[in-house]
C-alpha cells in the first residue's frame, strides 16, 4: 500500500524519475515525466499495460506542447481554445522520438487538465505521461484510497485530490478531418460545433 504525498513531494519524485498517482478531471492516473524513458516504462509495468497501448501526455500550457516540438494545427488549436482546460484528449502528429517514448508510432494524445492539483504538478515538473490508475483492463481508481490499496512497489505515492467523477476523457484525432477514438466527457456534437461535421 502506498502513502498520500503532497504536490511538492510528488514533484520531487517525478523529477527524480519516479511514478506517482495523481487526480485528473476524470479518474486517478499514474504519472511520470514523459521525457524520462525509464520512468515511462515503469508506468507500463505498474499498470501491467502492453507496450503497444500508447500513453497520453498531460501539459500545463501550450508552451509545454511547443517545448516537446508539437506542431499545433488550426483544427487542434480550435479544440484547445474551446475545451482546454478540460476532459478532451487531442491526438496530434509528433516526431518518431516523442511517439516512441509513449509507446506510439507517429501521434500522441495531449490534454491540458482543469484539475488544480494536477495542474500545479505539471507546472512544477513539465509534461507528464499519465494513464488511468488501474491494472490494464480493470476499472480505474476514482479515489486516493483505491489507488493506495491497489499499488505498492514501483509507485511512490498518491496525491489526494478528492473523489473523481469517473467519466473518461473524449479522445479525438485531428487531421484533414476529425474522428472520435473514444467517447467520453465531450460529446461529438460539441466538437462538430467547433470544427464542423467530420468529412467522410
């Protein structure tokens, strides 16, 4: 069983290459510094997640996206302006090097969360690879206590942000058109209102 830690302690863990559990807008997540390959690999181990199931990345600002070398399309920017901070993950093309860090090939899902504790952590550490706190294929944790019981070795602690509502983020891929890869908190009609209907 892991313990509850402060945001400051979590930032120290992350900067040192460790894995922590953090609250998000939707569920609790396992987080590690996306630029540290060993730390990201440890997320896959803790979650028992196949390496070919890519991890999304959380950022605190557009500046952090640009620091990762991400080129923001007009469509992605429109969605960012409309739904960030919030529970919309936007899949964008990235360099092969960045994609490889997360288990992807040519694109990565990015999100700027509204959850204040997570935002504070991201501002202190930079972009984090974050995936739901659970064993792969099982329901995600919605409280810090659930995460404390589930994880032990390989996870340094959990930041308690109260109870999350359990609704997953919507994942949308943007390009010449747009496509919802996972339905969630943001409805397709809301995306259509911003980008227009998807092209067939």
